[in-house]
């Protein structure tokens, strides 16, 4: 049987349906017995659903906010590169 740590390491492949049959069965067996990992997988599914609903285009306001925060924290290396004129 998988440990919780092993389940976490296989969770992305499980959620993306990329595990072979034996791996899927091992994950499902663990999930049947572990309430904490069931909660973890539920949260991962919810996160995927939220991310899928995000717009594909960049949000200018968000870019400006990130740049302001980076400057305020002197983390300018996190800000997007300067655009040429």
C-alpha cells in the first residue's frame, strides 16, 4: 500500500489520468483508507478547476501590482522584464 508521501508524489499523474492501472488501483486503495489524502485530492481537484477558469490573457493590473510589490520589497528580479520603447 502507498504511504501518504507516495500518494502526494503520484497525485498529479493520478489527477491527469496518466498512471498505469496498477498505480491507479494503489492510489484508490489508499484513498479508501485515508481521510487526509481524500481531502488533499479533493483540494487538488478544486485547485485545477479554479485554474482552468482563469483567463488566458495577461491581466495588466496584476502585472502592475506585482511590479509595485517587488519594488516595495526590493525584489525587482521578480518583476516582469522592462519593455523596450
